[in-house]
C-alpha cells in the first residue's frame, strides 16, 4: 500500500509540474489574446479560460515536454515560456488594434468621434467599440477557440520549450504584424474616408454656390446620418475582411519566421 501510494504521489507531482509548465505559456498568451483576455471579462473567468486551454493543450505537448521536465519543475523555463506566450498574445492583440484604429478613422471621417461608447480599457469612439465587439462575436462564432488551441500547440515547434524567442525572428514577425495591422485598419476605414471626402467637397461647392445658406446647420446632421448609413453598409464587409486576415494569420502564423 505504501509503495502504491508513493507511485500515486509521484504521478500527481509529475502531472502538476507538467500542467503548470504548460500553464505558464498558455496563461501568458490568454491574458492578452482577443475576446478571452479582455479587461471586461472578470479575472476569475479569464483564469478559468486559461485553465481550460491548459487542459486541452497539455496532452498534445506532454510527450515533447516530458524528457525536459524530469522529476522537478524547470524553474529556468519560467521567463522564456512567459515571453513566448506574451509574444503570441501580443501578435493577436494587433488585430484588435486594427479594429480600434479603423473605428477611430471612421469616426473622424464621419464627425462621430465625439460619441464615446463603452470602453475596453480606454476611451474610444462608439464606432470603434462597436467594431471591436462585432469582431469578437464573429471570431468566436467562427471557431476562434479552436484556432487558439492549434496555435498554442504549434507554438512549441516555433518556440522550443525553455528557450527565449530569437530576437531577429521576433523583429521580422513584429514588423510584419504591425504593417498588416495598419493596412487592415486603413482598408476597413477606406469607405468612410472616401465618403467623407466626397461629402465635404460637395458641401464646399454648395457653400460657394449659395453663400447665404447656412451649410453647417444642414451639413452636420446629414453627415452624421450618412455615417450611420455607411456603417450599416460597410461594416459587414469590413468585418469579413478582418476575420479573413485573422484566420489567415492563425492558419499560418509563423510564415514570416521561416
């Protein structure tokens, strides 16, 4: 009985070490990942999400990590694993920044920037908040949680356990991610910018033709209404564009690093 109890304790200790080792990377990534790591989500829920991801990821990576863990916890891997998880989470967070930037540009172009909605960590125009919430809903509905599990499992091939990410590869990955973020943001906000420019040019022509007309009193409400109509027309296609870029990144996230 004593020998059997000792074996059970050894297995329990080994399982705990394995789970906590995986949790370091998974928890760091889930703390900043889109939808699941938002500040609006309660801390206990986020902790539960990180634990659920750990339970799913651990069986797939346990054979690879078992020889490196041994009989004790690898304390030297704490910082490298945390860095790898944060790096993946930050790269995904850039897609949220793309929606936020697109919302700010669209709000400025349609004179709706003074309307602030519920904020996620910081104040932002209502259009940006709407875009972010809609983007989260689309991404989660289309299987973001499954793609996140695949990303976390595949990260052990791109970032070996216990090793800091290569700075040069991280620089290339980060540069590509930032450029993609702004390109995506400008593409989503392009209809609003074009419509705003056309509207203001037309308003200027009307003002030159009829100086007596109070163009500001007529133009401001019309611009706001046009912005809302443009939002209803252009937002669905913009969200599909955003989700396509996010899915492409999750399908092949390490292409720049090869």
